[in-house]
C-alpha cells in the first residue's frame, strides 16, 4: 500500500504512521520526495484497515500497489534509481559500458584487456572468477586467484570490477575484491544467493535475466535482493531461449522497454550472450541504446581464439574500438552521456 502524505506533513507525522505500520508486522517504507512524502506498507495489506489511515489529518491518499513486485515498481517510486558501481553512476541519463573477458584466465590476459578498455575510456571491467558452466568439464574459473587478479587490475588501471557470484557463502569474501556482484542467468532464481547479496553487502548487484524467466520473475528476483536490504540493483537483459537457433539466444528488447516502464531500476543489455554472434553485437548495442537501455555489458578478449570461455563472441581490440565509435552518436541522439 502507498500512503501519500499532505505537503505540510512533518517527519514526526510520518514517523508516527510508520511506527503504526511496523506494529502490525508490515514492512514500513519511508520515501521523502521534493514536494511530499510517500510512505509504504508491505506485507498482508488487509491488516492495514485496522489503522483507519484515512482518518489521519496528514494523509492525503491511500493507494494499493497493484503489481506483484513492489519495491522495484514505479508505482512505489516514480523517478529513476541511480546505482553506483564504485562511484560510477548507472542510470539517470548516463550510458554505461562494462567490458572485459568472459573469464579471468591469467594476469597477462586480464591486464592486456584492461589496458585496452581503459584506453577507450571504459572504467568498468567485467570478468568471471567463478564460472557457472553448462558442462562440468569446461573451465570453471580461477576462483580466489581470479579475484586477486581482478583486484590487481582494479588498482593498476583504476577500474571498477563486476564479477559473478555463484555461492551465497562467497558474498563476504567477494566484497573486498569487487565493486558489483553479477548474478548470472542460471542463478536468477537462486533465492539464497539473492538474499545473500541483499543482506551482506550494499554494493551494486547486476541481476541477469534467466534464460527462461519471465519479466515478472526477473522483477521478483530483484525484489528479493532489495527486500533483503540492498537497493542497488541493476537489471540485465541477456537474451532468452526461443525456438530460434540461428543465434545463441533471442535478445528480448521488448523486455528492456517494458522494464523501463514498470521499474525504476537501471536496465543494461548484454548483446554478447544475447546474440552469441560477434557481428551482431554492434547492431544490437545500437538497438539497446535506441530502446532506452542504461548501458551494455560486452565480452572482450585480445586473443579471442585462445579464450577459455565464450571466445566465439568476444570482441577484439579493433572490434571494440569500432563498437565504441559506432554507439557514440546513438548515445548522443538518445540524450545520454557516456
Ligand atoms: C557471463 O556473463 O559470462 C555469463 C555466464 O552470463 P549469463 O549468466 O548471462 O549466461
Ligand atoms: Mn560469457
């Protein structure tokens, strides 16, 4: 339920109502705005009737939140959320590019790609230290050694790090090594993992859509993280499974427009996994800008043929330079800055 207070309501008035909401076992939310304060009550809303909120002189309006997701919804917060990854703002007029290899493989590989993206003005480096692979025989990532390499790249090239977490018990360990937890498509509904990054950290979380997940399921997964205490969630459309086999996945650009309409969270697009086809990453990145995405996350590797994972879709230095040059006019046309 949303409780809109009158413009003249004081913080004391708000606190009085919030305490009443909490006393009923509901989760109280305090959302001060420029013109007026909005309060929220999450949980079994039927018990709210006991409070007779409409009889409070400072209450202007009481509205139910109709969507099943609440905290992520624009019904609750109409303005865009801006999420910081190590001080770099995602959302709210910025267009963010995150780039780097699928997996961290070695110091030489990670440093060379870091240098390459830094030269392009990119400050956000991606790279998996823990890799959730379809086959148990595929490269599983360097683990802690990979995290150490990411930290070293962060210090050497002044980059902020985005890296995947696959085990809830790693949330605290990873906290010092990364600036943003990535939750992969295969773990979008790993609810203990969602709660772990919600509870143990206030660092940004890049939540990727499951390959067979509906938009509503994605938003409810984000709701888990925020409900556990961390509001810094970034959504990511990374392609879904359809009947189509020409591309690795089908990049659902509908979802991007829909998510921007229904949720205040920033939305990124992953054209690398979304297409799995190197030549399509550039046009789909431009499409991502046009449809209203807040940024892209792209796989890059200086020697794609030697990559230990996803080499077929990795952009080399020249491809990446072309991509950056090609998206800039689109970013400008969308009224955003990079
Ligand atoms: C990745 O980013 O390398 C990855 C495994 O992505 P996804 O979870 O979207 O498959
Ligand atoms: Mn990958």
